[in-house]
C-alpha cells in the first residue's frame, strides 16, 4: 500500500490508473490501482440494513433493492477517490472502471433503466420447481450427459418472475445481473452483460450463444441481454454520473465477471493446473485449464477467461459461516493461537451450518456434525478449522478427477483468497491437510481482480500481462510432509463418516 498520492507511488510519475468495484451480499468495495498493482485506495460501503421478518411462506427467499446497490457503489467510489489525497489529480489519470457481482443474481429493468422487479439474489431458492423443469428441458435438448441447471441460476429465477410476478415481468425490458446493473447506471443504458455473469442464466460458453432450449420460453428469451466477453468496453461513464461521482468524463466502463472469477484474477493463479480457493462464507474452487470441462454429475461448472483459458470449479456450502454462528464476537487471533497447539485433532467435524450440500458432493439432506461433540471453544474451533480443510481436500480430489481424465494436468499451487486466507494458522493447516503449497496474494479482494481486468483492456496488452505485472505474493505456506501423513489417516476417517451418513456415495481419492 502506498501513501495514496501520485508522487508516492512506485516509480513516481502520473501513470494511468484503474478502478475495480465489487458488489457483494453486504455492500460494495472499490479499489484504485496503477499498472504495477500498487493500490492507492480501497474503500467499503455497507448496504442499508433492512430489518424485516420473513413470513413462513417466503422461507428461502433472498431479495435486495438494486437501488441500494447503486447507493453503496457510489459511496465506495467517492470514498476511494477521497482517500487518494488528490482527487482531481488522480481522477485525471483514471482510464477505466470494471464491476463484478454475485453469480446468479438477477433483476428486471424497465425501459427507463429502473428496477421493474426486486433483485432475486444468488441464494434465493424459490425457483426450485422452475429449475427442475429447465433441467429436464436442457437434458432433452442436449441429450445424456448434460449437467443439471439447479435452482441457483438466473434463468430459473427469470421464469419464476414470469409466472408469479406477471405485471413486473411485463414491465421488464431486459434482465440484468448485479454487475450489469451498476455498469448500466455508470454508462446510462442497459442491455449488455458479460459471458461470465451470463453463464448461470443459460449462456453456452462452448458456442458463445444463449442455449437453444431457452427458446421454449419466448418471453424470457426476448428479455435476455446481449453478451460480450469480459474485458470488452461497454461504453463510457456518462457526463452526469462522472460529475456526480468525481470521475473523469469519457472513462471507459469494462465488462466484468462474477465475484468468484474476480477473486481468481486477484489471486495470481496463471499457469495451467493452478488453483484458487476463496474461503469466505462459503468455499469456492476454481482451477485454470486450457479446455472446457464437462461434469455429467452436475457438481462442477466451467467459467471461461479471455484468451481461451477455462475455470472448472464449484462452491461448497461449508466455509467460514461457522465462525459467525459459533463464535460471534470472539477474539479469533487468540483462538488461532490456541488451535495451533491442538492440531491435528482427532475430533472429526463437518462444519455445515445450513442443510444441504452442493460440492464436493451433492446431498440435499446433508447436515453438519462433530464426532465426538465438544463444547469447549478452543477444541471446537480447532476441529472446525480442520474440518473445513478436509472439505477443501475433498473438493480438490473431485477437481483432480475431472481435469485429469484427458489432460494429465498436474495440480500446481493453491492461490488462496477470501477472509479465511488472513489466518496464518488456517493457511498452514490447509497446506498440511492438502499437501499443497499455498500462496496468499498481497491483495485478495475481488475488487482488485476487477481492477486487473480493467487494466488488461486499457493499460496492459492482455490479461496475462496485467496479472503478472500487478499481482504479488505476500506469503507462501509449504506443507509439512510429516503432518500431511498424519492428516492422511484423519482424511480417510472423515470420508468414511460422510459415506456412513449417505452424503458421499462415490469413491474418491
């Protein structure tokens, strides 16, 4: 981190700058960076809290107000500019802005650019029946081996809106994803998305076209946006918005990616076989390969990067959620120190805090467990740390099976992002459990990944050059081979417990 001024940056001089914006469940984050990856400012703005009881008939519904996204994004952008200490000078060197958002979140937009529907978030489960119907339609259209649609993607939510909110659907001119909404507000028009965000809305990355089976629902098909590649220029910041936010007129708005893909870009993974795990509320996996990976079991999906690189991956419902639910307000550094003296632990924990799992196995009935149960905070904390690492190892076993079938890809290092990567104890534990080298980048924010994508399209030649120039590794954790052997036995016991409960039904390494 620099002192926030143009003169204080590495090498000095008025170099070109870029901005990345990340929209998440709780707010917006903005980052301003230069071509070398030095960060001038990073800011966060929370969404306004909305306290409302969820009626029983709406359990599993997760809605947000898109206007709240825009207000949070504006606050984050303004605050990042204020942090630079020379807003006018810095703004004059801003070349581009890029936005990422949650995957599978959709909202209908009317002809005036206003929300016609509430935003149905990525974890909104109301469209389960629509998802089942679309799954059957997709399989019928493509034949055996087609991956299930699942209830998460935007396409199922769009169909639900058509059926259950007919007036809002009629007012919808175009459907937008979370990142699209902010980009549209920046340039003053809607109707375009990127193929990363469009993946879970039925866009086929192998044909670069909307899936043909969507034509069976013409109302939805007519409201799908035009799709471009991440990194393409969507337009320029409008004069009105530029004046209101302090951005330079004519600043390019670059097509973004999902938040998970943006985190991958921030991780520094750039060689075939490199992995990225984002450990936040959930555990998101991505591996860099040179071909599209199909998984008939439906556990994996496959994103694409500009330049013919692919990112097979998935997300587990296990992650860091157990910290919030089990240890609210706790001194995590103290618990880390205590846990380091207790690891490895013979207490086997699967720290799932909701019912149902989607990866590394699919089980709607899955629930968390600890064997044996223990109430003392430090031993339970250690068991949950270890249990999350065991799930991560199992996830990589599934990825290994999918990507080794034809390519003989040897997994490389794991580039770890997300809040969980801040813990040295957890990072070393994950390296020991998985037997892999783990890298922690200097900045693991998804907003920084969006800044890298903005730079790749403006101040660098391509994405690979931008990543190499801008990402630095803050610390590397090498596996302790002796401890890895100890964890081998614990891992096998963990698999047997999953099998005994009927969660895991196929043999894995």
